[in-house]
């Protein structure tokens, strides 16, 4: 079946059927994205060097807890608004 034929068939679906189809396609895309991220950050993947850098930063103590980072960012934001 061609894409044009699929489009034609989809145009005849009811609204609930289209919403169901959209949900299914979105889930399919999310699964594809997850697989891509897994490949990219796996050893030898195109982003594996980033994962290695993050691990090195954590091991060297060059990171801070997310809560602390967010609190500091919020303080800076509030200071910039009032100053």
C-alpha cells in the first residue's frame, strides 16, 4: 500500500479512530527515538564520548545535585529580575 493510499484511507476514519491512530504513531516514534538514543550513547555510538565526559565529571566531583543547581539558577533569575 502506498502513502497516498494510506492518506486516502485515513481521511475516512472517524475522529476517535484518527486519535487512536495518532496515539499509535506517536508511540511508534517514541520507541524509535529510544532505540536511537540507546545506539548513540552505547559504547562506540556517536554520542558515547559525551557519556564518557559526564562519567568523568561525576567521578572528579565537577558536578552538583540537580536540586542545588536549580536552586542556584532560580536565585540568579530572581536577582536578575530585581536588579
